[in-house]
C-alpha cells in the first residue's frame, strides 16, 4: 500500500502593495523581513465532533508534514505560532524549524498542554537572552512559568531582570489588577528582542499571544491584549528604544470586537467607540459580572450566562473607561497598524471589508465558526526621530475568498489547520 504522505497544500501568492512598492530607500540600508503568524491547531484540542467530516488529515502524522512543507514554502524570517502541543516542541518543532534556518522559543501556561512559539531566522538575528518578557494575564499569577525546557536564569520574569523598572511595573500591575477580569483563563503572551547580526545596535521586539476564546469574553480579551501591548511597548522603550515593535498572533477577536478597536483606533473617550462594539462591551460586561459573582443575584437569560436586563449604563461606562485607561499609555505613544487592515484593500479589494477596517473576511474556517482572528500589528511611534527604524509593509500573503472554500478546515490537499497562515513582508529602514 502507498505509505507516501500527501504534503500538498494550496499555495497562495505574496501580493505587492502598490503604494509602498516604490518607497525610496535613498540607498540607505534596509532589511526586508517576512513575518508570519500561524495557529497550527493543537492536537490536544482536536475532538471529532468539532471536525466531523475532515477525515484522516486530523491525525498529527498526516498534518505535521504539510505544516512543515507550508512553512518551508513561505519561508518566514520571523514566525509566531499558537496551539503548539508541548510534547511536540522537542519531538518535532525544534528540529524541523532548525532545518529551515529558524531558532525557536516556546512559552506556555502551566495549566495548558499547548503554548505559543516565536521563531526567527538565525542568519539574520540573534535573540537577546536577557531581559525577556512574559505576560501572565491571570490575577496574581505573574511569577509562574510553564517553560520547563528553558535554561535556568533565562526565564526570569520581567520584574526580576529589569530592576530599575520593577517598582513601577509592580505598581502598574496592582492598578491593572483592579480591572474587572476573570480569575483564571490560562492565557499568556510573551515577547523577545531580536538583534540584527549586521546592525547590532538595532533590532525587532516581537510578541505573540493566544487570547481567551469565549464568545462573550471580549472584555477579558481586551484586558489581556491591553496588558500585553502595555508591557511589550514598555519593555521595548526601556531596554530597546527605537527598535521596531510588532505583535502578531491569534487574538480570538474579529475587527469589531473590543481588543482590535482599542488597539488600533486611538480611542480617547467612549464617544469614539462604534455602536456595534459598545453592544459587545455591554454583553461581555454582563457575562463577566455574573461569571465572577459580582451580579450573582441578578436574573439571567435562558443560558444562565447573560443578565436578563442590560448592565446599568453607569456600571458599563465605568468598565469601558477602565479599558480606555488601560490602553492609554500605548495609544498616547503609538499608532498601532494592522498590516492587513491598512493595506489588503490595495491588493484584493473584493476580499477586504470596509466595515471591518479594511481587514479580509476570514483567517479561521472551521465547521462551527468562520471569521477573522489572526493579525500582524506594527507599533508606529507617534514621534518619529532620526533614530527610529521606519517600517513599510511591502507584501501581504493572499487569503482565500469565502467562495473558494468548502467545508470546515483542515482538508487534505488544501490547508493543514483550521486557521490560515498570514504573512507580511516588511521593509525596515536602518539608520546607520
């Protein structure tokens, strides 16, 4: 019988952004980097009822070689991945990424069997071992790590290895902990600093995360992303000023959801928030207050999850203001740009949704849910100096249109995960 593994997948083109194609470099040095984000679907999360008609591709031994072939084909210089099964880190990922020139760092919460990875092309970058940044979103949980494979001393939390920043950081954490949030979701994020081998004074700070999944969990997701964005930008400003800052990953949020809105739309007051997003706030705050017992005596709907009557307006506004304040230090200093949101309409207008800030239709196509969850964000400083590394997005990996799709992914010969890899080529201008 034929034991050949089918490693075929649908190959998508990188599309050149017309408005940036001719950006002059004035013969100044620059680096083109391909940054990819990919939720590869953890095997420990696969349940037949979620993937009823997908067949043999659901087995790890069928999917793994296709994931490898796909990553190899697109050849990213920085790769962030989510839903990496912990046992496969040493058994599989470290080795196959090394074969394509990528070194990797894995991070997970001790309560989960899967985690996230940041990998980088070792011919271009060396990773700065200290300081590092890990962000635990659960309350009072920021000193626990699930990174057993990391060297002792390399995995210190930011409080320990950034002393001058420690008191400020802890005070900020106490302030952040007053925000309405779930006690424990087991979601985390982390960031690494990557130094250019040929421009050792410069580099990239890149963070990734996999945010809380619940449909009514928008407020919690917004809190989690706010913490990650604050800590990552503060980590970069303190230790690596002028380096380019990116966040990429699976944010479990579509563009009208609170996290995307707060990060990208420079929200100063509640009046800046769209009505559909405010409705999401309303439902999510109601859900959270019942879930954590603040409103346990309030009558709920049939699901028992949401209050029968809307949350009082003053309560809602207080919580909205907390989230606005959480993001303020980020939005004061940066314009946060989604690579696809800003530029995809130039290359594939039919698949770019104006009401979704120009983002494409979907990056997740599962049997039970289809929509956009994955993003590559670039933090553009509002005050550009001569020392700032300017960033241009010059290419985007094409995403399929809904009409190209059949039943839920993964599918043999098509795509090996229920998410699609997204990728942006960015040109980073050096200043020396």
